C-alpha cells in the first residue's frame, strides 16, 4: 500500500528510496496483530497498518512512537520490575521511520519492541484473550485443557484447580497493575488482548503487558514523573 502513495513513488523514482525486496530471517505473526516475532531476534517489530481493527485505525502516530520511548525510559528509572518480579512490561524503547515533507506520519513507522521470548523462553507463553475466548462448536475453551491437566497432576477437582489458577493470575497480573497505579499514578490498559501469561509450570507464574498506546498518568503524578523523565513533557504537550 505504501507504493500507492505519490510521495513514496516520487522518492522511489528519484532513487532516494530503494526497495531492497525480501531479506533477512523469518518472522512470524503474533496475537498483537501488527507485531512480528522471530525466536532468535532480541526485538519484535510493530508496524503501522492503515486498517481499522476493533475501535481504531491501526496506523501508528508519531506521538505514539515518542510515548513508547519516554515510557520505556521512565519505567527503567522506576525499577518497577524489582518491586513486582512476577510482572513485566514489554516496552518499546526505539523506533524507525521515514520523514516525508509536510507530514507527521509516513506509513513507514516501525516500533522496536523488547522480545523477552527468545529461544526457548517463549514456550508456555499464552495470550490471555486466547485462553478465555469462547470455544468452537463441539470444542472446549482453550483454558479447559491446562486446568484439567493440572487438576489431575495435583489430585484436585477441576473447581479447586480453577480457583487456584485464578488466584495465581490475580497475583501476577492484577496486583502489580494496581500497585503501579497506587505507587506512581500510572494506569495500564491491561485488557486480555494486551496480557500474556507464563503457564510453563501449569499455574500463571509471570504476567506480561504490552501496548505503548495504553499508558495513562494521573494529573497529580505527572509533575513528579516528568521530573524523572523530562521527555514526557514533549509527548504530553
């Protein structure tokens, strides 16, 4: 679709922009829709796509690129992972794009997203929305299988195991999200599509949050946080 843009066509015709074609290793689609993943790459790549999904057009704004970098720096300064080791925010600390005259966005916006799932570290990681999605006709919900397997291993009823599983989920997902808000005034749009769980041990043992469009800072907390990370003033303006 970028090739249909007259500005891009002009750059290609002038030789200032060159199409190198397919190159590099294989990347795979993820449940993050715009994000591609390779098991041997330390970064996932999040692309801008001019397609409306759910409630918004998924073209990446320049402001969203800058917010991702600022929040990655802020969260690093806060060292929140040390306070909640079972909860990790997958941040977006860098980006790459192309400047076109007179335009804030070019369509080439690419976010470099931290990849904590290299090698075998991606095994046992599930998207929460996939786990809880309604089953296909004649099938069980995706979460049913690990609950039954864990119940059999522990010699418990499925009801007891489901309660234990839910409590573990609250411990590694809900409690840290609330703690981040209570301590620092930072709210996360941590709905199921943006949430990942490590189920490699059967029970949720670690939760991950992704989405640089889903950060919110309270008015009371903003002065203190922008003093820690001054670039927040630029993206907040």
